[in-house]
């Protein structure tokens, strides 16, 4: 897995709840600020007319995965490749 820099201004919120109903226990809120981003696979070769799927994951400064973080993809040159 390849990790690269990621600069985002808004922190992600992760909520952890006990197995009992919420009224019986506290809700733990943890703020995780994105620090790095990993793409799998880290290398892909696509022929003309071909396609591939990539998975992006965001990590905090300690290397912990930030679950549920949305990832937006784009092509810098839509004449070469498009994203949908």
C-alpha cells in the first residue's frame, strides 16, 4: 500500500457506542484528522478502452484508518482517462 500526503481542512468524526442501548452508557466521540492517503493497488496498467477499480483509504497521523471517509476521484486529463 502506498501512502501519500493529504491536506484536508475538516476533521472526520468517529462515534463509538457501547453494546447496550445509548441511554445506559456514554457516547465516545473521537476526532481524527486526515494525514495520509493510500490507494490500492498502488500500480495499475490500463490498455486503451480498458478500465480498473481503485480503493482509496484515509489515515490519521498515527496511521489509523479513518472509516467511512469519502474519497473523490478525478482525472487531470479527461482526454486520456475519465473517472465515474
